[in-house]
C-alpha cells in the first residue's frame, strides 16, 4: 500500500467518544495514512497540534500560527507574530520534546463574513509570512474571497519577491488562473474532500490541469468530509477518498496519485521520507 499524507488536519473537539486522537490515527493508519500535518491557527488549535505532534514526530508534525479574522480582532499583528515566534522557537529548539514545527499556519485572509477587518488581516498575514521566512518554514494559507490580496502579500515574499517563501494554498476551490499564479510563485495547491462533491465539476477541471509536482491532498478534518462520508465528521483516514478522486480525474492509478502527493508534501514540509 502506498503511503498517504494528509497535509491538513485539525484535532479540535477533544476526546469525543469514537473520535479520540488515537482512534482517528488508528483508522488513518489502516487506510495507509502514514504522515500528516496537525494544523493550528488559534490558541486552542495550536495546542492540539502540539499534542498530536508529541505522539510520533516521524508521522505527525505541527503547523502553528494565528489565523485571520477571529484573531485579528483579538490582538495586534505584532503581538500575534510574537506569540507565534515564541511558540515556534520554544518547540523548535526543544529537540527532546520530540515535536517539530514544520510550517506556519494556517494563516491567511477571509473576507467572507468580516470584510471590514481587511487591513488587520493583511497586517497579520504579512507579519506571519515574514516570520516564516525568518524561521525558514513554509506557510499554510487560507484564502476566501480574497484572491487578489492573498497574491499581493505572497508576492512580497515568494519566488520573484524579496525572499523565496514557499507554502500551500489549502482547501483550494478557486479557478485555474488563481492556481496558476500560485504555482508561478512555487506554491502548492491542496485539494480537500470538496473535489469529491457532486457539484464540483469546475474544481475537478482545475485539478485535471495542474502539474502533478505541485499537488497536495488534505482532509481539513473535522470539516468537509468527502463523498461517501458526507454529513459525518471528517477524519484523516478519509484523505484516501480525495486521492482516489484526483486519480480518477487525472486518469492515473491510485498508487501513482498517492506516491506523488506524499512525495510533494514530504518535500514541502521536510518530513522524513519513509
Ligand atoms: Zn483548516
């Protein structure tokens, strides 16, 4: 069985029966999911990402950061940047804790509900991209109704800009032009369970056309369970359904799709190659 890599998991929700971290990881392993990034974005999510990454650094590493609107209202960009830096440095230097921070994230812009916080969100996003450069880490980026601003910030730091920040646009749902601009910046495009949804033909069309060496897969668990698990709580095991759909769309085998997306994620996040 080819190893699968879920590039985006949130272990929120604590120890719901049937969904403890261990139960989810066991089911993931049964489906071949060998490695994953436990993703933060708030104080709570950062803490649960660390907790997951403590278990098995060969298999799970943490992304930490402060995410867009809800937190942009809480504190200044500078304060949140400092908080992220402290977390990354403490954990990064404490090798005996056995935890590795492999990315800053998720971070980014979301104007869907709070367009009025645009400036604060941009400040926070920019500050955390700058921090990622300083720490030599990639970023995991969320962008909703904010394509132009997302590109504007990334262009300052990514390939062709002042530095060569790398990262991934997670849970991609936009058009081919946006994806191509990101790939031009040497960013990766990550597809979630949305690519399996019945009404997602346009997205599948984008997924068909992108270069294989810039594709990642994710669940974004606990949200967005793929077909045929819709309506249930999502979990890392279900990344197999995303790989299966991408394989179908791109007319390659499941194993080939698994191999490529796992290798891409291992390269971007500098995971041990199994
Ligand atoms: Zn997420």
